[in-house]
C-alpha cells in the first residue's frame, strides 16, 4: 500500500485503536429525505465532532457540510435507482476527480450479491479500485445482498470475500450470527452497518458483539441519527468501538445524552 493510500485510510480507521466510528448519512441517494435526514445539516452538525468520518454523497457534502468542519469524508460514488426501482441497478455516479477535489479520504460503492445486477455492480467495484489505486484513494465496498437472500454468515461472507477479491480496501456489511466467520474469510477491515433503527441497548449490544468478533468499527446511520439522543448514542458507540466499553457501560453514556 503506498503512502497516500495509507495516509487516507488512517484518517478513517484510527491508528490509536485500529477502529473507526463512521457516521453514515448517505441514505438519501436512493431514499430521498428519509427520517432524521430531512434537514441533513441540522442533524449532522452536532454529530460531526464525534464522528471519525462521514459516509455521504457529493451533493450533501457541498451543501450541508462546512469545508472547515474537521471531519474526514468517505464519498459514496454509486447510485442510479430510487426506492421505487430495482436497487441493484447501480453505476458509478461520481468521478475520482470529484473525490479528490472534495478532499475525500475514501470512496464507497455498493455491490449487490445475489441480486439482478450482481455482475455489473461487482464489475463497478473492480473498475473503481483500478482508478482509485492510481491516486491512493481507499475504496469501501458496501455489501448489499439480494432481497430473497438471508443476511447470514454464508451470504454476507460471500459478499465480503468477493469485495476483498476485487480489491476493496475495506468493506461494510451487516451483523449476523457467527459474524466472526465473515471476518475470518475477509482479509481487509470490516465495518458494521447498523441497519434499521432498533432500541439503543440492542444496537449497542450488536456493536459490542461485532467488535469482539473482529469488526474494525461501524459505519452506522439510523441507529444514531434516529435515536432520541443522537449525540449520546454516537458517544456510546465510540466507547464500545474505541475503548472496549460494554453495552451496559455505553448505555449509561447514551442516557446522559
Ligand atoms: C445503505 O445503503 C447506506 O449505504 C447506509 O450507509 C448503510 O446502510 C449504513 O446505514 P445504517 O446504519 O442506517 O444501516
């Protein structure tokens, strides 16, 4: 890995702990003004101080994140369909030049394993990695599985391994039973997506288990910004990820807000 690649990646995955708390706020790229992100600037501003990185589209960076905000950006560069269409019908939508212009520390796109356009989205990843390598830009592969496929260790393991084989520098996936098997089969860091909003204690327990089973942190959205105490929740997630706090200890942090 060359200097620029390592330097950018270390802005996302912190060398102190080898972990990261990425705040995912890219949902609008196919969901529109979803709950909690209708006014993205208002939601994200108090959370920026506590996030190691934002996972976000270029449009929201330009319009809602101040250029002097001290937070690394991992830019979502894929899109195409909305929630009304076939979600796997994605292409690369944002150029590497744009990522460099926005001073991104990484770029991310989705692969849809087991879905209609699985082959094209995996090829997209390969092409993105080819280009990213030229500029020392880390690539995050977001593993989305087909609607009819179970989110279990077999299929998430398949998706994460394919992402790593294509050259992704880190991978995002969901938590599942036997998550450690997904980690074992994937030689690059894995960050856990939070998924739909669940009670805070459950989200913290899931985070604790994921980290214990080898996750390099989280790229979490709804379970933070849809919480009744978003700042408390991101602080609590940080305590689990970076400081090895238990879910119970972290819940105390969340409760204080
Ligand atoms: C999903 O496609 C988006 O990329 C989100 O970034 C991802 O799902 C993580 O957000 P959440 O924790 O809300 O699932």
